[in-house]
């Protein structure tokens, strides 16, 4: 098939590494990590700098071609892949992978969108600083994707979501205009803080080309412990008890059902470091000051005495800590190896977690008795991945049952993974009309032709519904 003239001119401009059209080369960009949303890209543009991103967007704008930005393609909501029409251009940021600066005094890191999160973390660590965004996909997820999904992850309890760590952004708007807001400032109340609109917008308002991220002092000492707890309420009591003693040095508190560990054991042949149980908590504390280990061991002893925890093990070395974290980090992959699942990434007010779990289990049992649920998540953030292993029912029916319970508890149907294409209909069904109308007005103001990642976050063809 011959290339349209505008695409041929783009090919000349970007060169063979900058524009992929051959089906075999395009194929890896066409489907999401979960392999649930196969698409068909028109082509894949791989710009090397912000100027090239702008040129691509201007051309697409002139020719009415939709653009789907893609980072590491580890997103859980099918946001980074095109539809099946063959008419959408994937714009991969992967060649824009330069860390532009690291400032250990001002504690900032400026990176292009295609820098892999782990690379940025390592660069910060190299100068004694911490980039605290951490998630199991950090070896592939990129800064642009992290910012565009407002990623959460393992350290939100102490450091907040990505939004809390972004100081400045450079974006390319839907008409190709470059807006440079790469300020390295802690305080900046000069006018609208427009970058907040782009953080978490999943590529639907424009393309993030670079970001300035806030760094923190690198902790000198950390303690990691895996504990079994009798039930989710005890897990909350355990967290409160440890927070009373260790304060905000607790960086992560992860809840895992015994079934989640069963899956990891089965698919990765790990052997359990503590006795079997119904629920587990993985907890990590970190501090720049000395004395953390003694304080943590005393606090954990108290928690065991009070019955909040039944059994536990504390890592004695960095290697052991990594091994304990493997139990948490391998859950998603183990679930994928077990088979298909209907995923939920929900949040409820933290004290409601135990009651939510009872209500959701009961509602699912009414839909289909004996359903297997792989439940794990960020206890300290009220964020649970309540994943239902495949049932006889259509995923929409399972979603509806779980999300009804979430709504009843005043929760969110997407705590950290975003909406992508996976949850567009659910969000449209459940958000108040006023909030939806406001979202449409923002989209229409920034992308009136609906060319930036159409059909993600919001339904397509907004003109028809506004
Ligand atoms: C094993 C595993 C564990 C995970 N754990 C977590 C977790 O704990 N917490 C969490 O929040 N997420 C988690 N995720 C989800 C995922 O890693 C995050 O959403 C991550 O932020 C996506 O980054 P990415 O570069 O892969 O983005 P992609 O998947 O490529 O894109 C995600 C979205 O952002 C848009 N986008 C990407 N780059 C840009 C850009 N430069 N400009 C504009 N839009 C852009 C895409 O269009 C898409 O809508 C996990 C995923 C996996 C596979």
C-alpha cells in the first residue's frame, strides 16, 4: 500500500528510525501489556526531540489524524494503544531518553519523557538522592507515562502520587505548540498551575515531552518485614500501631491475600518465609537517621503481642528485603500466568477496607459462588487491586458488581491505573453529570478536534454530546 504524501514527507523528515511503517516493526506497539486491546497503528513515529514531536503533531493536526502517545506500554487500562481502524498514529517517546539535569542541592531531576523510571531512580541514587516513585513495572515504564497516568505505586503512603513530585512540565499541545514550563521551583503561585491538567490526563490533552521531578534525601537505613495477620482489620490496626511508633518513616504498607501468595508460590516456585495464613502485610520503613531498626523491631514486637500480627520475618540484608518484595511484585505476573482475570483498581476510605472486602465478596458470591479473588494492594492508600479470576460471566457484569460496592462505600473505580479505554464506559456511567460536563469542557478547550488519544478517558466524539 502506498503511503499518503504527508506520511511520506514525515518519513523523509524523521528518517527510518523515526517512522516505522513496516507491519512487523509496528506490531510491538499495537497491543497493550495485558494483551487485551489489540489495535492497528497507521504507523509509529519515534521522534528524537521536542521539535520533532511538535512537527509530527502539526502535520497530524493539519490532516485530521489522531495520535496515541506511548511510553513503556505497561499501562493497565489500554490507554497507550490505537484502535483497530488503522487510522491512528502511535507516537512513541522511547527515543527521547536523556536525563537533562540532576541537582542534588535543589533536589530536582529533569528528564525527557522516554527515560525509563528505573534509569531515573538510579541516576538520583548516584548523587545520594531518592526519586521515590516505585512500581513493579519500573524497568519499562517511562517518565512521560508515569506523569500521564499520575502513577501511584509502592511509596504513595509517604511521598504521595506522581502529581506530588512533579515541579515542571514541557508539553506539546494538540496543534503542535510547545509549552515549556520546566521550572525547578518548589513554590510557584504565578497564575494557573496548568501542568496539573496534563498530569494523569493519559495523553488526551497533549504530549508530555519532559518533566522536572522533585527528589528527596536518600534514606540511610531501611527495614522490610513480612507479617501474617488474622484479617484486614488487624492489618489496619497493625499499620496504626506501627505509625504511632515509627511515624512517617513508614514508606509502604502492602496488603496481600493468602491466595495472592499461593499464586506467586505456584508460578515462581518461591518458598514461603513465614507460616501460611489468610492475609499478609509487607511493610517498609526508611529513614535518613540512625536507630530505625531498633525502633522497628520494638514496634513489630508490640504489634505481635497485641495480636495484630500472627507471625513475621524481618529482612536482615538488602538481598533478603528484595526477596520479600518479590512476593508483592510478582503477584501481577503470577495472576497473568494463572489465566485471564477481571481487574479492579479501586480505592475506598481506609477505615472502610474490611467492610468493603466483606461486601464485595458477598456480592460476587451472589453473582457466582466459588469465584476466586486475587486481592492485594496499597493498604495505606486505601487502594486495592481486587482482581476476579475468570468466571462464566462477562467482565462487564463482574465490573458492575464490584464497582456498585465501591460506589456504595464512596470509593473510586480507578485509584491509580487510570481510565484508558478499559474503563471509559464505567466512568461515564458513574461520574456525576456536572463533573463529566466539566471534563468535556477541558477537553474541548485543549483538543477541540478530538485528535489526542481519542476514546481514552472520555467517550469519542465529544462534539456530539456537549
Ligand atoms: C507489573 C506491573 C505493575 C504495575 N504497578 C503499578 C503500580 O503499582 N502503580 C501504578 O500506578 N501503576 C502500575 N502499573 C501500571 C503502569 O506501569 C503505570 O500506569 C505507568 O505509569 C505507565 O507508564 P508507561 O510509560 O508504560 O505508559 P504507557 O503504558 O505507555 O501509557 C500510559 C498512558 O499514558 C499515555 N502516555 C504515555 N506517555 C505519554 C506522554 N509522553 N505524553 C502524554 N501521554 C502519554 C498513554 O497514551 C497512555 O494513555 C503497573 C504495570 C505493570 C505491568
